[in-house]
C-alpha cells in the first residue's frame, strides 16, 4: 500500500472511531413548542391586567422565599395569552401607599385592584415547601375589581382551599363575596403523575442534549417552582374559561306549564 493510501486509511479509521465527531455534520436542533396558556377574555380593546399580592408562607419552612415564588406566579401569568400582570414592585408600592401589609379581606383585595387599575388581584399562600424532594404547594384565589358592593366577610384562608362548588354560609342580606376562581394544589416529585407533568412541561423549554434532560426541573427548586406556578395559573385560567362561558350563556326563561299556550 502506498504512503498516500495508508494516510487515507488512517483518516477513515479515525472517523469510524470518533463516530459523528468532526467527520459528520452536527445534528440539527429540534425545537418543540411548549403549550401556551390562554385567557378567555375579549382582548379587542387590550389585554386584561392582573396583579399578584406577595404570597404568604404557611408551609412551616422558613427557607421558602415568598417574593421569589410570587415572581414565578407573575411570570406564568405573563407568559399566558390574553392577560398581563404587573411586576411585584408595583404591587408592593401600592400596598405601602394604602398602608396595607397583607390582604386579609375581599374588600381589601378590591381596594388594591382599584388603586392599581387592574381587573383582578391574585391572593394566595405557600402551603408546602421542600426543596430536596422537591415538593411545593400553592393556594391562589382570583378577586376581581368589579366585586359586589356592600358588607364583606373576612378572608378565611380556608376559602382558598374550598371547592368552588361549596357555598359558605352567609347572613341574610350579606352578598356572597369570595374569589371567582380558586386553586389549591400540591406537587410532589415522588408522584409519578407529577413526574409525567414535569416531563411534558420541560420538553418544550430546554435544549437537547442536556446532562439532566427534563429532570433538571427536579434538580432545581427554582425550576420546579416555575413548573408549579405554570400549573397553578393553568388551573385558574381553566376555571375562568368555565365562568366566562356560563356568564355569556343566555338565561333560560320560565318554562310554559303543560296545557297552556
């Protein structure tokens, strides 16, 4: 074999041993579009504006960062189509001007919405927090600015976990005043359904290949809270779709009595 043939043979062997490295074109990136959340509102005159009150930490874990988790909820709302959300700094400034440290009643939520000029305020709490598993629990309630006037009852934290079909007892003459949408969820990474949901969420939000792949959302509490906030806002918007659809349905008139024209 000639010297030239020997060199060509060595190069060919090197290509085989190296596989695709350097001798074959790099594989093209394949991007998957993530599922985008959509609000049910008519945006012909602009998008609906929300605000999120700093979440209360009721998890018992002092290491939970309330403002960081609030920002994650705001980020999930901002990524949704048809609704926008004020930055947390604007909400905090308005609460300071109103001399309100936290929102305790539906009336305070409406007053804050009025001061901010938003259509609704999200009030909620952190109910579970474990960065090692990880585990995150969130309770969120959506209070519209256009609430019914009149006396208001205290905002019981249990209202944020009560099913929307349950009706709290009220005194005669006092209007029912509660969130129009309520979410109370707990995401535990030991649960296989949660793992499947995390995988579906991550597939459109990371660039392959990655050392952790979709599991990077389990290795970082910050990323896991991004997933949980997305799921919480998704549940809020799903309830809003149902509420808006019911509000747009024409009211059925009284049915005629049999035998009458």
